[in-house]
C-alpha cells in the first residue's frame, strides 16, 4: 500500500516573516499576536494573505480586505509580503525534504506531496516518519508544518487540514466515515463557495451527506464537478505523486487578472490569449506537447489544477485552446477567479514522426480550420514584426473601453 504525505507550512507567509524578524533581532513574534501579512501598513489597502492564530480569533479571514481586518481588530499588526524571502525559505524546506526521498511534488510555495512508501522500511509506522520530519523542520528552520498521511493525495491533503498548527494526522480509507464525513461540506477539497451554496440548497450540509448521495442527481446542478466532489467525499483519488525532473518540464504561461473573472466567457477570453502564447512558444522551440494542464487560483488564493493526456501531440493554438476549455469546465466550481494558467508538458520534437490514420483531422478537409490556420499564420507574422501587443481581440478592446463609451 502506498504511503503519501501532504506537508503544509502553517501560515507560511506570516511564519517565514516572523522567523526572519526574530533572526534579525526582532522582539515580537508575529505568530503570537494579532497579526497579518498583506497590503500597505499606512494606507491599509490590499487583502489579507496570511493571519496569525490570535488574529483568527477576531474572525479575520485570508482573502478579505485589510481595512475589514482592522475593523475587527483595531490593534492589528501588519507586515508587507516579501516573496523573495518566501522563495528562499521554500527552497530550503524542499531541499531538506528531498534528503528523505526525491519523490516530492511541490504544488505551491508552501506545500508539497511526498511519496513515503519506500521509506517505510526504516520506520515502525507512517506517523513515526511524519513526526520525525515535522520536528526536524521546527528544529532546523524555526517554523512549523502540518503533515497529513494517507494512501492517496486527496486524503493526505484533507488530513493535513485537520487541527493546526504543528500536527500530524492520518486519514486512511477506513477512517473516512469517522474523521471526514461529519465535517461541513465546505471543508471538502475543491468545494468552492458557489458549489457549497448549491449543495446546501439540495439539503447537503456535511461531507457524509454528499458521499451517500446519488452522483447522477448532482450532475444537473454542478455538471461534471458534482461527480468529482462526490468522488472526493468518498475518498476516491488515484493521482500519483509526480516529482519534477531536473530538465524543463514544459512550456506554459499564466496571468493574474486585473479583476476577478466570474463567468465562463470571461475565463475563455483569457484562456484564448494564454493558448496563443503557449502555442507560439512551443512552435518557436520546435516542440509539440503531449499533455496540457490548466491552473486556477481563486480570489481567496486557493489553487487547483487539472491535466490531460492528449490523443495527439500539438502546438496549434486552436487545439490548445479547445483542450484548455474542456479542462477548465471540469475544474471550475464557479468561484471568482484571480489567476489562470495553461502549461504544456511531455514535449516532443515538432518533426518527430507519429503514427496516423486516415480518420485523423489532418486528413479531413475543414474550411473553417483552414481559414483559422491562415489567419493565425498572418497574425503571428504581424506579432513577430511589430510586437506582442499590436494585435488585440474584440473582447480585449471592449475591456479597455469605459462602460459609458462602449
């Protein structure tokens, strides 16, 4: 049986800032007072990126405006984010974890999955190994982590979100009904605000109530995302830990939106631009992609991603866009979107021979595809000559014109 750890730094931005201040002679520990990371201390603009446990007791939430946080706690201490600092601490943590095993999949600056299966020969139990890692992180670096343990990534992630900070939790399949099913459905992985509201209207308030629901009754309300949430509620997840190789893993692009996207059409406009960028970079590198992934970061800074093996390697903008939209539809739970990204991987040489059949689209004449191909070739020449921003879509132009001038 596989043994998977999910390792998550407790309030990473605030913890790393606190540790650095103390190392440099600071007298306060941000983790022990009502404190947040985010925004500008003088203007009190921006949003809360991280909060201390004492700040949480005032009802302060990650993602809310800083000005709201000050209304809840007038004596709140703030510190500005330092992403270079966070990158250094993250790098040190990952380097240490790789001393146990190279089977590490980093999914954000402050969390990763570890396949601990091969290491089990050195320990009496998974908990013993996790406790050793947790305590050594605290001793070496001065900050704490939570570690969730299970036999798949989904349940390990759920376990690490149990009581914090500085804890080790297990959530094996036989523990699901006792440990996970009584929890509010909002605590289920990838259950966003809009999905939770729909589930509550259906009379589903706990993860257990979702788990025993007929998934076919969810699909009219939540489409394919409803079945995915039902699978998660039952602990179904078979994604493997995927360590990133030393060489470049792929070609991708992402963008933080000037305002949150709240409709599929808004997201599709962004995905179309990203697909064009990724396709162009693949062609410039003489590569095709055999796998694509889409990443979403929501307004509350929670992230999720989904990937797909392609039937045929491609570097065509249209192919990338079409596959990205399908992935997006499977992934998105209608929560407002802050960032979107497309990444290609499993790259192959553009001229690498591949087995084809007469049923492949390349052998079927499609006037629309031929027209789009010629248009894209012409646009690419214009961009190469005059620069990336010279060509804009109608939706881009509309987005830059004030409402009263449209």
